[in-house]
């Protein structure tokens, strides 16, 4: 009877588009990101000074940081969505954006007068920032769960963690349209915390939601 | 596998038939008490191989990829039937190594791995590591110094090991 099955399966053989894994992940991530950006605009609003902000380095720095985290985690997902895919080398790259921003934050911190340091770290939104990032990472989380469970992850916790971190990065990028904090020390602590929280959510949901 | 992915149905049929044999052994060995269930899982795994063939990475080994799917299906089955005698899914564990068909797989994988080496390095690795010839003999036969033979064998062996670990591109 498995002869029949083999015959049936080989008749059903259609050539597949290349880069199927990457494509599916990108579709899930980008759709989720667009939904998040729309929700940011609708619920908390785009920052009113967006016109001037686009001229500032830190506005772009924030976006680049968030998107870099998302990209690195997605790159790891590209391996973890495959049976026996080994993502060890790729997961390590997640630390690159964090270390780069931490270096920038350290530099800013060291060159600031003592009185300016606490506001640099705490801004005016530290108590809500990670929570909002976590909330806005839910749409990309949904998109990526859809993408990954349609592939074939075999290490569901680890895949869940990377899916969560990628969603967190996308959520942080969407939230950056609202957030007007401009200090690197603030970012490296609170943005990273929000993204990590999304990672924890993915890690804990992975075994349940990524099954196929 | 590569030709199958490009749409060569005959190659694909041969591939599936070969995998079927391995999966038969794999599941029958793990579900000795329940051959019917083992057969179901073989079929389920073959269907998954088919449905998920886009997730095969051309740098991977077909056997490693297939066994990962088989292990996933087995654990899934264990979970559903409420028994957990097997290793959790997250544990990195080379199941192929404890398999009756391991020798055959090892040969297949080894052949594939060895094709990644130069003819010279391949000859030395096969002589020293597989046939167990003394380094001195190999050095005399090939006219190279013992040190050079050792270095070539070591490098070739490392490359082979990296490949067999399923990290064809080093990452």
C-alpha cells in the first residue's frame, strides 16, 4: 500500500518555486508589520513631529535597530522552519545589533553630564514602551506563526523563540513611528526588553501553535 | 532529491522508495509491539516528505532531513498516544546512529561527504581513517611526508565531519 502512496505522490510532483521558505516568512512578517503600523497610527497615533523626525539620525537608528533584530531572527527562522535545520550560527548574529546599539548607548552615556543621564535612560515612556512593543508585535507574531507552521519546524520551542523575536522586532519598528524617545540608552534597554518579551511569548507558545 | 525538486518524477519515485525502506526500519524498530502503527507512520512521514519538500535545504543531507521529519512524526505519535518513552523533540540527538540502517546511511552520507574533498584528500582520508593504514605506509605510497599526510587527513576529516553534521555551508 505504500507503493500506491509513492506512485500517487510522484504523480503529484510539481516543481516548486525557489526560496519558498524565505518567501513565506517574508509574506507573514511584512503583512504583520503593515497591520501593526496601521494599528499604531489608529490607536496611539504617529508622532506629531514626524516631519522633522525623518531628518534625524536617531529616528532612523531606531527603525534600523528594530528591523535588524527582526531580520536576524527571521534569518534564523529560515533554518528552524526546516527539519534538522541548524541555526546556531545565525542565532549568534542577533547579538550584533544589540552590541552595536549598546556601544552607541555607552558612548552617549559617557559623554553626557551626570544630570542628563537618568532621563537618557528612562525617557518619559519607559513604563509603557516595552508593553506597547509587545502588544504591537502580536500581528507579526500571527503572520509568522502562520508562515512557520506551514513549513516544517522540528524544534518548536527554539523556532517559537525566534518567531517571537522577529515579531518583536517588527512590532518595535511599527511602534517607532509613535515613540519620540531619541536616546540610545533608552532604546537599548526598553526596546530590547519589549522585543525579548515577544520572544518569551513565542517561546512559550511554540510547542502548541507551531505544530504541523 | 535535487532532480526531484526540479520535477523529475522518475528520480522522485526512486527517492521515495529508498526512503520508504529506511523509514520502515526506523519505525518498526521503535514500535516493535505495533507494526500496523509503524506502517501508518511510514506513510505519514512519506506524505510529510512530499508536502514539505520545499523545506529541504540543498546543503543538507536527505537522510538527516528525512529522519528529522520521522522523529517529529514519532514524537507526535507518542504524545497523542500518551506515552513519553522517547527523547523530547528539542534534544539534539543523532538517531541515525542507533539505527539498524545506520551503516547503510553512514555509507551514503559518507560517499556524499567525501565527494566534497579533492581526489588526493579523499584517497588519504579513506586510507587512513577508513582502512586504518599506518600513516607511514600511506606517506611512502603517495610520496608525501608523514606530516603532510597527517595535515591533509585531518583537514579532510574536519571538512567531512562538518558536512555530515548537516552544515554544508559551514554555518
